[in-house]
C-alpha cells in the first residue's frame, strides 16, 4: 500500500489555498456519557468511477489547467452529506499529480457547524495489492475547512500509464472514499474501518508505538525493582498499607486513562496512531458495557496471556491471566493462526492453573484493581508480558492475515497497562514518596533530637568549664587591672610634672624673646634716629654749602656785569636818562642777594628789552624772595614728616617680624 501523505484543507468555492485547522473531538464530555455502541450509520463507503478529461492542446490553456475539476455525486454518512472533488491535472499546488479532496456539503447545516471524521481516499488498481490508500483525520466546518484531502495523491505519468493498471479499458479511474464520522471523544471506529486500518498500519502500531511505550515503562520500573534497597522499601511500604488504603490507591477514572492514551499515542499527522488509539478505545468501550456479557464471547488469547471481559457483580471485569509455561508451550505456535483458532485455544487452556492474575473492574467510569499483591511487581510483570506479546505478534502474524481481532485483544492488555500506569503515576508513586518524605522527616527529627541532646550535654559541660575559666580569668584580670591602674597613675603623675616643667620653660622663653624684641626695637629706633639726625645735618650742610657757592657765583657774575657796564659808561656818553635808569636797575638786581642767578638773568634781559619797571621789579623781587623762602620752609617740614612716618612704619614691621 502507498504511504499516506498529510491531508490538507481546500476550499471548493475558490482557487486560493486555505489553512487547515487542528482537529479536536466535537464533544469532550466524560467517557461514561458515551457508552453506546458505534452506530453503523456513522460509517460508509462511496465508489466513484470517472473518466479523465482530455488535457488542453494549446499552451495558453495550460495556465488554467489547475482550474479543471470534477465533482462526484453527493452521498450521506452519519447524517452528513459528502462529495468528492477531483483535479485531474493537479490543483494550484501541483500540476503533475492527481488531486482529490473529500468535501462536506453544508447546505443542510446551520452557520458555525463542524464535524470531525476519519476518512480514506483510495485510487483503485486492477491489482488490489497496488491500490493507493491515504488516511486522514480532520474537522470539516464552514467554507474554508469544508474540504480535506491530498494535492499529490498519485503521479499523472504513472496514472496514465496503461500498463500500471490504474485506468480501465474505457479510460476511467475508480476512486473509493471511506468516511467514519466521530460523534464524541474516545469513540471507537467501525470494525470494518478498523480492519482496513489494520491492513495498512498493523506492524507500525506494534513496532513504532506499543513497543517503545512498553520499553520506556519497563525501564522505569527496572530502576525500582532492580535496586534491592528501593524494592524492599516499596515492599515494606505496600505490606504496611491497610486494605482500604490499597483500594483507594488502585483506582483511576476511565477519562484519565484514555486522556493519557491520546496524549501518548495519538497524532493527527500520523495515521497509524488512529489505529493505535482506537484499539484501546475499543477495549475501554467493551469494559464499560453495563449489559450482561458471556465470558466466551469476549475472551481472547495473545501469546501466553489470556484476556477476558466478563460481567460480574457491579460493573464489568477485565481479567488478565498469565498462563504457565506448560500451557504456553502448546500455544506459542498458535500465534500465527487466525483469530478464531486463537480464541478456541484460549478456551481450551483456560482451565490450566495460572501463575498470575490481574482483575480490573470498571463501574461508574472508574477502574479498580483487585490484586492485593505487591503492585510494582504485578505492574512490571504485565508490562513485560505485554512487550513479549507485541514482539510475538510482529514475528508470527502477517498484516495480510490480520483482521483486527488480535490487535483488539492487544488493545485490552494495553488498556490494562495504561490503567496501572495511571494508578502508579497518579496515586501509588506520590503516596510512596509521601511515605518516604514522612519517614525521612521522622528520621531527621529523631536525629535532630539526639543531636540536640548531645549538644545540650556538651554545652552544659562546656558551660561549667567555661564558668571556672571565667572565674580564674576574672581574678587574674582584677590583679592585672590593679597593677595597670598603679602604673597608669604613676605615668599620669610623671606626665603632669613634665608638662608643668615644659610650660614653665616655655613661659621663660617667651619672656626672654619679648625682652629681646623690645631691646632690639629700642636699639633700632635709636639707630634710626641717629641716622636721621646725621642725614639732616648732612642735608643742612649741603644746603648751606650750595647757598654759599651760589652766592659766590652770583657775586662773581655781578662783578663781571658791573665790570662790563662801567667801561661803557666811561667811553660813551649817556644817551639820556633812560639808559642811566636801565643801568641803575641792572646794578641793583646784581647786588640783590635774594635773587637766584636765573632770576637775575631774566630781569636783566627784560630791562634791556625795556619791559621791566624798577619799582615793580623791586616789589616783585621781594615778594618772590619771600615766597621762595616760605616754600623752602614748607618743603623741609614735609620732608621731615615723611621721614618720621617712614621710621614709624619700619619699627612696626620689625615688631611684627619679631612676634
């Protein structure tokens, strides 16, 4: 059979590529609310024989080749109308393959409708073994998601090859659609549909899903059972539990079991998982039937494990028996026989003594385990048996001879394994670890109490010893403090004496320095006064000397002028009274000692020019002499005051430097 490719949604109303939605069960109510048997009207098949249209001859039409499509007649399954949509030369996603889609016709549905369905689309070959079948599981709703199928169902070159057997003599192909409507979650499919799935995915279910799951569980249990300390600890824990507590731990709701099955085994993208989950859903459905069941009608044999679903007391009982080696040796070759022979062999071996038995009673949607032996040992034995049975079925039973009976029987054992796995993970394992935690807490408390007692005794002993040491230390400390105090007093007294002596010495030094500064200042003042007096004496002497020299020079110049003027008076006649007057004035000016040489020369030149009067000159010369004398006295007084002020400033600076 051809492997199925993932289904995709396609809108039959336009040419755009839609986006598919993740499927989910339309009704997520509890499993107990859906115990009715699968309705045969929810399953149906439709066969469509259709002629392939001729391909366009011109190249311009090839661009619209993806728009060529054909629809089948409408058929009804599960109160829903369906039809097939075919693109004989490929849709917009492929132009070299045949594209076929299953369409839900929504003309009878209200807005917002949706429906989940298993479906298969097969291209029938003349050789049934070459028929190409694709399997899908999707939600059909609205317009965008009303069609699901495959764009690349089969290659066109392969399809049109007459030797391949896909096209009949009339140039037609046959498409077969199988639809199984899912009305609620965990719903088992029709037996006929299950048989078709077994022909496709039987080995993959056993090898890729059941066997890896059982290996993981066995490996986890071996970590507990393979360790003698851990195993003994769990055995002691389980043996100490009262029966009421065991019954409380060994129960789980069917919803929890099937939810775990769906999480571990079901995947929309893997059609084989539909079958893996369905056989367990079928076993759960059988175990939840409340009607009376005959043991023979629901008994099966897989490997060395006998499985039976019987009605006993309240609810339905799933009984698993592991046959002895003697009984199993005669059954190992029966695995390859048909399911009817396996059931008959199980009835014949049912009277043999069994080495172990597990009973799971289902009532009110809750599964309860009645075996009171060590749960981990029983659980591991069932996982190991299930793994052996899976390997035996893979080895001896061929997919062509599988009609689903053995896989249904294996589904019952897997249901029991999933139930015990849920009990262990949800109830037993947490209770065991809670017990370990409590025991560890008690051990820690006990160890802490013992440790506290030892610590208290040790602390009391140390306190007594410490008390004696503190007393001895206190006595020694008192003696040391007394000695230290005496030494400190002596040191303090010595420092005070040294401090007083240093202070006295410092005061004497200060006095000596002050006296020295005072004497130095007095000496500096006296020396300065002497220097000023000497400078004043020298200045007077210089002034007197300069005045004498000036007078002598003036007298000499006057004598020269007189000497020059007297001969002229003798040689020349007086020109008149004016000339005599000028000469008389010049002679008077030369004899006036109060005039400076410059003033004499200026006056003489003025008389010669005829600009100076003798009386005015006399008055002016006297006033000028007095003014010069007064100015000279004021200058000397100001110079003397400045010298005194400079002396005072020098004395102040010397005092500041000494301080």
